[in-house]
């Protein structure tokens, strides 16, 4: 497995594959790899001739006061896991390589980024602008035919798919199902912040989503009763959600009914020091289209 630290090394490492017409897949990560990341790498390995993993903690997507400095970092372990997963090339640039002196350009997707995790009253302005800007730079630097994202970050996947379409990036966005712990907790690098008691409480997020699913399976067609069932699960664990909402899984407009279209039920909450997110898509084929 090769490791490239700058764009020139990256392009040189990919030159032969591009010349030979091999399919290049990209898995963007911020490191602290867990089984959710490994599922993305496995999916990329199955579909692509060459697998590139980026390893970069993107400062542009952290709001002031968020956990940029505390975010878990262990490059040696990440590189070992990437090699075991069959990654061909890791792009691990520095912040100055990605955002050199004088950098002043950003990419922003309007209409999808002002709600849920993009609500400026929740995370401060610019979170998704930081995400879309760095991903656009990765798409330009790597030139993948496919890029792999996890459903746990469902809004991110929706936003990136819209950006790729609007800006004519010739890349297919592949969304891989959320990987969960045995008790249902969605795998996340931020789970490392939780002590045992907090870890037990955190599992209520997935139970809440499952309660919404059960309500629909029992015949409920309105989103509000399903959300009420989810809120009850969170309250039983002493968790006040930052948000718990039902939205159309394509355009993120509020959903009032389960009508056969994919409906995203998304939750965010703070448990101890960790801000956790999770979601489920009810109806249709989810985010895989």
C-alpha cells in the first residue's frame, strides 16, 4: 500500500491506473477507523480496481468550540487497518496541503444544508460548506469513478450526491448501510468519548429509530405519532434530542406522512461529551438510489 502526502504524489501514484482505464474508488475518511469505515473499504474493494482512502481531519467542517483538537487520531493504526482491508493508496495530506496560504474558495449546496446538522443555530455556520469544499477537492485530486459514503451520515450523502450532480463530477456516489454495535449503536469515531454508563444510554438512539419503524410497521401513516414513539425511547434514557425529525430522503423537505417515498428519520443528541447522530430510512430503497 502506498501513502501519498501531496497532490503530486497522489497523481503520480494513480497515473498508471488511469492510463490503463482501471476503475478508481475513493473512500473519504477522517481516520479513527472502525468497522463502519471498513465496510466502506470492503464495498470499494468489491467494485473497484484501485481503492484510494483519504485520511484527513478536515478543520473546515468543525464549528468553533467543537472537538477538532480532541478528535481521535492514530495514523499508524489507520494505515495498518487500511492495508489489511486491501486499500491500494492512502492520501494523507496536511492541512496546509489542502488549504494553502491564501485559500479563499468554497463550495456550498443551498437548500439541503440549512436543516438537521446544517442548522446554523445548532452547529454554527459553515459545517457543510467545509464538507463539500474538501470533498470537491478530493474528487478533483483523485478523479474517482465511484465514491463511498456511509448512511450514518445520511444528510452528508444527500448533499454530496447533489453537489456531484450539480457540478458535473463524473462520479457515482455509493451509500453503504450503517454498521452497528450488537446493541444497535451506530459505529462512530466519537463513541470513544463515552464512558460505560454513557455508552449504555447512547444505545437509546437506535432504539428510538426502531420504535419509529415499528409504528409504521403497525400501520401508522403519519410521521408525528412515529416520532412521538421515538421521543419516548429517548426520554426513558434521559436523552433530550438536539433534533428528531422526519424528512424526505431526497430533498430533505419536512415529511408529514409515510407515503411510499423514502422518508429519513434522523436524530442527533449529546450523550456525555459526545454529539451523536443516527438515522433510518423508512420506505423505498433508502439512500442507495
